C-alpha cells in the first residue's frame, strides 16, 4: 500500500471545554468529517485510522487505535501511526481542521509520493511546516521516537529538523478550531 491516512483525535480539548472530535459538523461529527476527507484524498488506495482513546469512539465507522504514548500530544499520535503503518507514506491530519479538502490533501500526498524528503507538509500561514497536515515517510519514525525519548514534544521543532518539503495549499484549509469562539466563528461562515 503506497499511503495510509491517520486522523489524530486524542487531545484533551481543554481550550474548547468539550471533546472537539465529537462536535457536530455538516451532519456528522468533526472527526468523522475529517476521516472522510482523508479517505477521499486517498481515493480508495489506503486505509484511514483514527488515533484516540477507543472508548468514546467505538461507534465510529473507522478503525480507532489507542495512542501508544498517551499524554505526549500529537507527537505521540504520529509515533503510533508510524509504528502501526504498513505504508511507505502516511497522511496525518488533526481532527480540528474542518476546512481541509480532499484536493488540498491530495496536493500534499501527490508531492510526497515523488519526494525524497522524509516529510512533505502544507506550508502554514507563517511560512513553516504545518505538522498536522503532512505526509510522513515511515522511515521518519526514528526521528519521532528519539524526540519522544528526549521529551521534545513540540511537533514544529521535530518536523523542522527533518527539513520537510513544503507545499502550498489554500490557506483557509488550515483553519483550526480550538476554542468555543473559533467554533462559533466557523458556524457563522457559509459552507
């Protein structure tokens, strides 16, 4: 399998005050919406797995795998994804980016399939890699495991060490929702 997809939904949603992944969005939950986006980006060529505590997510129509290193933030989720994958490339997204599209993710994945870099990431608004809208080659697992061992959990720092290849996608694709105010603003925007 050339690529697999992973949606990280294991966060504590402290700033939101409730589980972001379960927020209702476009007739489903935010996490199921994002998993569907990833699934369409893979175009039937790979599987989609949600990395989260399986308990509250047993009813989802996607496989849910428990984070191998809970309480280590997104870096732990990426380690889990890269440990379990059988694919060369692995598309990883956060569950709180409702405006991502299959087309945007396809830009990242298509570039990854041709790249020699261990990571291809969307270019964020600040010009740096957006580590939770990225494709990671499975050989990058060692970099993440070392960072975990050294307790360097900040994804942007670890990804920048890999000298990722950056690709441009529509900037609003990277909009994420962390607070009730972010959520209210998203709900006020059409489509």
